[in-house]
């Protein structure tokens, strides 16, 4: 059950993030920053669990069910890619994008 509610939470928070970025009026860069911070909190939960795993006796990957890719657990690799995508996307501005361009009608 713990994984199902986590996936439900992350899915619903993703929908809220889409609303913040695409549909909330007026368009504001602050909505983008709020959405990015929210997603970092979701990813941060994994890293907290990973770091504290030895203290609470948890298991990041069930032995025999998860693969190792490039010498690391597949879960860790996927979350590293997700963090890299989010950090890289946050640091790289969209060329030519302004708040005025977001609010214009076609």
C-alpha cells in the first residue's frame, strides 16, 4: 500500500504542477518556480529515504527483482537522471521566452 499512495500523491501533484505551469492565470514566472520546488520535494523524498536506509532497515531495491545498471541500483540511476533533468532544465533559460510571450494569444 505504501507505494500505491506515494504514486497517487506524485501523480496528483504532477497534475497540480501542470495546472500551475500551463493553465493558471495570470501567467507568472513564480508559478514555474513553485512547480520546480514542488517537484524537487518529491524527488527529495527518495534521496532522504536512500540516505537513511541503513538507519531504519529499509531496502531501496528488492534483491532478485531489480537490476544494476552502470554499477548502481536502477532506482538510484533513474532518480539521478530525474534530478539531472530538473536541475539542468531549471538552470537553462528557454531561448526567447518571456512572460509576455506566454500570455499572448494566437
